[in-house]
């Protein structure tokens, strides 16, 4: 049985159209520049890397993992980092293809190359609830505490969309914080859900205000303290456990995790898994 060519072509066209649409839909972190996005004003990818044409795509769903947190572990070069002062508010911006009814967002910092994260802002339900009128200028202010230590920091955005497939979004920007010379950052670890069967947390769709939205899961996040060594000059944290060491000291002790018992370990591997486009 042979399908008429026109039907085949039509099917192919619809299929290709669907594929094209998926690469432009979804949402990604546009400012500060999410790694490897091709937007005007963003740095070129580091040597050997290419612009991510799927910058808006989720990193996984409840069914499978597609990409690691941040999508890639290779940061922008040091010279490309956007510099903020501790206490600054970052007016984060998003490339919104489809906002999927908004949802829950978390923003987190890592001082140790994405091994340890501390959440600095959480928005339940109201994140990315754009309207056609607000979308173009939509910004979410994320304040960096004035107590933050200086460092080369990864700034991560995580999102659980309200409508559609049960997806996890993650983009990361490489920033530099100018703040205290060494110190600690206390907070909570990010909630990781909808990220393959290995992560039991599941946040179902919540299109209506009365729908369960999994927001209670955010209360299960573990406490974490990140410690950052200072240069040995200038101020340093006072109190227990504060350390200062000469510049160039043992890198592996940067950002050591203090709290443990995390519900969902954050070490993630690139797993091959099937991935549903949305
Ligand atoms: C950030 O990284 C650069 C390049 O490796 C280094 O020179 C600088 O000291 C680092 N800054 C901090 C605060 O660790
Ligand atoms: C760095 O610190 C770790 C943990 O304290 C230690 O095992 C390791 O030997 C140190 N490395 C260097 C180069 O000092
Ligand atoms: Cu989407």
C-alpha cells in the first residue's frame, strides 16, 4: 500500500513545521546572557562550542533527562562575565516563545563550578505570567544580597511551567560578583522535579488557580551553606568557620557544602533518554 505523494508531502510538511515551532517556542534566560544564546549583546560561545539554537528548550521532563542542569558545564570565558556588585538587583529577562501559563521559578548561585547551589529567589505560580501587553518588557528583579562574597559565580534559572508537559527548564549565566572578600552564603538547595524517573518530585500541571501545584515541595528543600575563601586581604567573615587563605589556595575547598541530607542530589549526568517535544 503506497500513500499518495501529496499526503506524504503534507505529512512531512506538518512534521517539519512542528519541529521548527518547537525550537522557537518555550522560554529561556535572555539576561543575564544564558550560556551560548545567540542574542545580540551576548558573548560568542567559548572555543569549541557553538550557539545553542535551542536555548529555550527544557532540560527534561518527568519522563526523561535531556540535558544537564545549565545545559552545559562549560562557562563563558572569564572576560565575558557580566559583573555585579553585591546588593545589586539583576533585572532578569527571558526569551519567551511560549510562557506555558507561567509557573514556579527559582534562581540559584554556585561558587564552585555548579557542584553546590544556593537559591536566592523563589517565585511560586506567578513567574512568567505574561500577557501580550506585558511580554515585551517583562523583567523579574533578582537581588544579590549585599553580603555576597566576591567570586566567579554561576547564576541559574529554573522553571516549572504551569501548562503543558511536565518540564524542567534551566539556563545559566556566568557572572562575576564583587562583594566581600570571602564569606558564606546561607540558603536552600534548589528543588529539582520533573527531571526523569530518578527525581521523585513531580509537579503536575496547574492551569487553574485551584489546581494542586506542588508548591508544598519547595518546603522540603534542604538548607545549605556555601563558604567562599577570601584572598587574605581585606575583610572576611567573622564568626565560626570563616576562613581566609592566600589567593590560589586549594580550589577544591571553594564552596564546600556544609549541610547535607539533600532530598535530591544535584549531581547530574547526561543520560540518554527519550524526550518529548512540546
Ligand atoms: C575569577 O576568575 C579569574 C580568572 O580565572 C580570576 O583571575 C579571578 O581572581 C577570579 N575572581 C574571584 C573573585 O575569584
Ligand atoms: C585540597 O584539599 C583537599 C581536601 O582538604 C585535599 O584532599 C587535597 O589534597 C588538597 N589539594 C591540594 C593540592 O592541596
Ligand atoms: Cu515549551
